[in-house]
């Protein structure tokens, strides 16, 4: 049984992970959190104790680490005795942290695909460009590496597998829809790291349709979706991590990701992009200083973690899956609704961070219990979704399903 968890990162998602790990430290053991800024880690630990989150008395320590330095991460894993590493730092550090886990034998979890800081929107499949190249090394070392185990990617991948096993005989289409119907009260802000947020939307929009990769521009294809709780919402075809792994498992299906955007966000994004302020390439100012425009924009926008106290409203994220059942056309919507205010009251973070941070802790618990300790590299859809969804129901992200029989909870108890 694996024990002791090292959390990499100290942002809003890391805060959720820290609280949820503490709430389950009877299973997970000693806890550690590390980032470049130790004070941020210490503040998260203080919030954990302020909320009296630990289930049992136990160690929770802060550390400083450069997560892009594989050697430094490896040393930290050994010093802390961590059997599980939850990487919720910048997606720029995925490969260095993954390599450290393979080298030390620690299980590896992340919530987003690796990105090269010098490249935006590479050629599909994105996992094939980086993480999947370590598959053989992970299996040879007997290391469990679960990729993209946030909500999207992550829980939505499990929903697709659940549709395959429980509700449909064949799958012809998977439309993942992410709607945030909440309001943070700021004139403009992003719900997670602005640099990663904007990079996601400045390149080509890739989807898997008709057995091939389809390229579109951002905001080129929009559609209105009728969603539970949040109502009718406009969402746009968007490139996203889970499309790149789900298309490998379901090559016969159209796999698309849709995200909701308001007109204000689109207008601001368009102006910033047209001015060149979302570029990752350096420019030189009249004073001779070299700056990267995207990093300047990030510096002047609100820290996503600061949005939490004022956030109200709900999110709705799920999979519309269509196919056949008993030889007839059929469809199902599997989804979760989260509340921003409830998330803040429980863990001090907003709902977007909450939905991203709870799933990797559920995965860590399943690894610690031996249920998901598969000793190789996998994406979430490669694993049995039932214990994962059952655990998510218990620790804060309940799943519901809508089909011809109505709208009801999904419960495998």
C-alpha cells in the first residue's frame, strides 16, 4: 500500500488538493507541498489547519523546489518518502516531474497535458508528443502514472468509459461540454493560470471527426446547449486535452470539446490577441527591455485564487454521448454540477479549482488502496470508472445521468 503524498504547486487547485488530502490523511499518510515560493505552500497549510481539515493528526510540511529540475524533484521525493506525487503545478513542469517519479518509483498524477513554453498548440495527438513517450519507461519501472486526472480532462474521460460500459452498446459521438455559469465580480479575469488559459485558445482548435483530425479557428464554431441547472448556454468548439486520448480509444466516434464563453471574454480576448499581447515570443521595448507579452498580461490580471471569496453561481460539466442501445439510436448525458460558494466555504477556493482539485485526490486514494495502482502509464478512460465515481460522490463531486429514463444520481454503492 502506497502512502505519503507530495503535492507540486501552490495555486488554487493545489489548495483544493491539500484540503482534500488532509481530509483523507488516514489513508494517504504524511503530506508535503512544494513550489518555488515556500510562503505560498505555508499559507495553504495554514488554511488546512484553519479549516480543521485533517482527519487524523499527521505531518504536513512545506518545501521549496524548482519543479523543472528533475534532480531536485527526485531528491525531494526521496527526502519526504512520498509514494504518490500529485502534480498541480504549471503544465510546463509535467515531464520533469514525471521523469522524477519514474526514477524514484513514486506514483505520478497530473491534471493537464504537458506544454513546451516555446510552442503553442502542437500537432495532435498532444499526449503522443510528450507523456506517451514515457510509457515503456513507466511500465519497466513499475510506476503508476495516471495522466489528466482533473475534471476535464479526467472525470469526463471516466464518464465516456461509463457510457460505454453502462448505458450504450456502441459509441458514435462524445461531446464534452464545460459551462461556468458563475460570476466573480471582476471586470476581467481567467479562472486558472492566465498564461495557460490564453495559450489554450490562441492556436488551432483540434477535434476528432469522421475518423480524422479536424482543424478550426477559436470561436469559429459555436452551439447552444440545454444543460441541467445552468439552462441554455452558448459554447464554442475548443481544443482540449481529453480529445487527444479519447480519440485513440474511440476512433469510430466524433470526439469534441465545447467550452462556454461570454461575449465580454471573447471581446477582450480578441483585442489582446490582435494587439499581439497574447504572444509567447519575446519583444523588445523602446527602453531595450526584453519582455514576453503573454507574461505581462498574466502579471496584470487578478490571481485566479483571489477570485474565490466573491465567486457565486454554478458550473455544469459533462459528456453528451450518443450511439446505439439494443440496435436503436440512444444518447446519455453524464454530468456534475458544482457550486462556487460551497467550494469556497469548504476549502477556500472557487468552483473551477474545486472541480480540478478533487479528482486527483480521489485517484491518489485509489492508488493508496491498490485499486488503481496499475504500475504503468494510463489515461483515465483506461481504468474502471466505478470506484472513481463512487469515491467522487463521497468526497464532493456527485455524478448524475440523464437519458430516456430521466435525470438521476449515479451511485454504485
